[in-house]
C-alpha cells in the first residue's frame, strides 16, 4: 500500500498569487498526457487547490497543474455520464442532465454533506474529493452507491478501471501509486435512472455529516452505501427490500473497527444511528419501486 497521492485544489494563479508557497520549486503545466512528468518526491497534482489551503504541505516541491490538460468537465453519452477528475463540484451540481436520471438529485444532496460551503464548490473538484480519501468525502459516497468506475492513468502509459472502494482504502489513505492519476469517473445509465434515496445525520444542519447512508433500487433489491462515519465507504448490494434484512446485511459487512470517533460524532453513536438511516432509505425505495 502506498501513501496517499496529494491532489490539491486551487488554480495555479491562486497558488502563486494568494498563497505563500515558497517551498515549491517548480510548476509543470502539461497540455497532453505525454507531457505529464515522471513522478518525484514532493509532487502534488493540482486540480482545484482547496486541500492545499486547508493543510499547507511543506513537503511539496513541485506542482503539476492538471487544469491545463483541458478535459471536458462532463460528457453525457448513451452509456452514462463521464465526470472529469478536474470537474468542480459546482459544475456537477448545476449540470443540465437528462430528466430521467433520477440519481442526479444526489449530486446536490451529497455536495451539501461536504465539510465545505457552496463557495468552495466553485474550486473544489470531484476527483480531488475522491483522492483525498476523507471520510467526509461525499463525492466518494456518491460514486460508491452509483456503481461508478474510475479511470486511472499510470505513468508507464497503461490504464486501469477500478471502483471507488479500490481507491479509497482508509481514512485519508488511497491506493494510488506515485505518478498515478485519476482521469475520470464514469457513472452508468442504469444507476443514474434508478430510484435513489438518501439520509444523513449530523450535529449541524449543513456541512460535515456524522454519517451518510445512500440507497439505490435494483431488480428486487437495493444497493446501500454507508460512509461519513466509517474510515472508508461500504457499498452493500442486498437482494431484498425488507428493511430488517437490509439492516442485518449492512451490519454483517461493516466491521466494528471501521467506525471512528472525531469532533463530528463518536463511533458508538454512528454505529447506533446508521441502522435507523438504512431502514428509512429502504422504506423510501420500496415506496418508489
């Protein structure tokens, strides 16, 4: 397992003009994949920049500005939605998407569950939120319930397609190796058109959620995503819509050690309230089916 790859969130103009990053020696602005530099210690992949604002990393020596690759933010196709890693949360939330994509309602709902105001959405990116692997990473929650696939570029020129559970492996821990780059996130049409439901619990009405439960209806069953109060997201397919059966299935999958305590809730409280959220989500999905 490798240490987390840092994807920072602010435009290079902000990095140079608004912050004192005197410890950064070089800035690389590739315009094609071939121009991406070989990885070096102290590299940071620059997408939006909000993480650098929150936690200045004095180990940083070089910024690789991904925005100069000029990827299209969103691509709507017959097989679903492709979200560039550099797409901002605001762009995703306010995108004009097909009306039969019921799951689009989760985009705003998940953004509201971030530990960030709507002003941060204009800068913070979907890919950065996933790769930071924060328990409060609601874009991670979104990807887990919608069966999203992540396209990862490797420095040797090869690609991998993985799930968010393959990438987010712990609290602020991801599985990306040095030089690996999250290129895009693909959400399939089948997930986008399915009925969805969402519940959260927190000490405050807005902002960081103490626990997040998302649900998606499948043929005769549901997929439940549990996150926010766990060190990584858990996507749990259950071939039933009986609330008691789904609650039991989730309890069997999420280990006790996965729950954690911080300023937004204790492990015991989170473990106790999530079954109630799961039950509400399953009941709503049963009514929508």
